[in-house]
C-alpha cells in the first residue's frame, strides 16, 4: 500500500498548483533530455555547503519528472546526512550503503513512494567508508543497471566543500544542478565548489538560487 506523505518539503506532490510548484516545473523544463553530444539520464544535485536546499530541490524535481510520466529513481547518495527517506516517509534500515556493501539486493532496497512512478533508493545506515562506497565498481554497475530500468535517475549528494563524495558521484553523472542559498554563500566558496566539479566530465546544467525571501 502506498502511504501518503505529510512532509511540507514535497510541495509539488502536496500542492501541485502552488506558485512554488510552478517554479520546480520551470526548473524541469530548463533541463534538456538529451543534447547532441550527451544523454542526460543521470542528474545529481549538490551545493557548496550544507542546508542550502539540495534534498528539497531534488525531491521536488523528482516528483515533477514522475508527474510528466517518466519512470524516476531518486537515490540518496548523501550517505553522511541522508534525508530523502524522511521527506518521503520511508524506512531507512536498508539502502544504498547496504546495497554497495553487498548486504542487500536492489529489490530489497528500492521502495515505492506515494508518488506514482517515483521509486526511492534511500541511503541506508551511515557507513564508515562513504567515499570508498561511492568510488566503487558496485556503484558504477548499479547506475548502469538502473539506467535500463528508469527514464531518469536523480541523486542527492553531500555538499562539495565538506567531503569528496559529490565530486566522485559527479564523474558518474551526466549533469549537475547546483543549489545556492541566496545571500548565505560567499562568492569565493561557490567558485571553489564549481572548480572542484569542473575537472570531471559532468555538465553543469544550472544553478538554482534557493531561499529567496
Ligand atoms: N526554498 C525554501 N524555502 C524555505 N525553506 C526551505 C527552502 N528550501 C529548503 N528549505 C528548508 O531548509 C532546510 C534545509 O534544506 P535541505 O533541502 O535539507 O538542504 P540540504 O539538503 O542542502 O542540506 C530544510 O528544513 C528545508 O525544508
Ligand atoms: Mg540534504
């Protein structure tokens, strides 16, 4: 049975007609499906520091894709401070960490959500070696396998300046969305975060200026 969610972070699902939901749909239209030279199937969100709105943004974007009829897999690759299971009111005993450690299989960890066509792979328990798990063959194989089953794969990651996980994940993704909390981030820190991401192949799809009041 599908449980509904009460979390106010998921506005596109709970209140699709609100102006904020419209902004998330606009964000979606700014992301092309593919370009001449690159398929855009795996997209991650990151930010320079924590609390800027990564998890909120990627969750609402995932709902938007699902509402369009796409089969969506949302992965919580923020293994250190996971939150997608809370946003979608799911359990987190098993997830990406146990899957990559070989302690579970995909059927056991991927969960349906209250949103039709939107599946969630939560983080699982916080592991002792998050960067190592992200940089593994198992992670690459997982994404290759999931690309065949879903139309789009969206990933939440930690902030760039705190740990190397998101830079590792960016090398596995087709595109990156950067969330910036308005007025909270110094220009140099944002520049440094962008520089760390530019040496990999991923394409910077855009910057979301969040929390504008
Ligand atoms: N645009 C926004 N307006 C108001 N609150 C927001 C907005 N975006 C995020 N938040 C809130 O800010 C907090 C941090 O957001 P979150 O998405 O968890 O950030 P991150 O994943 O980058 O750490 C959450 O409590 C979230 O509900
Ligand atoms: Mg988060």
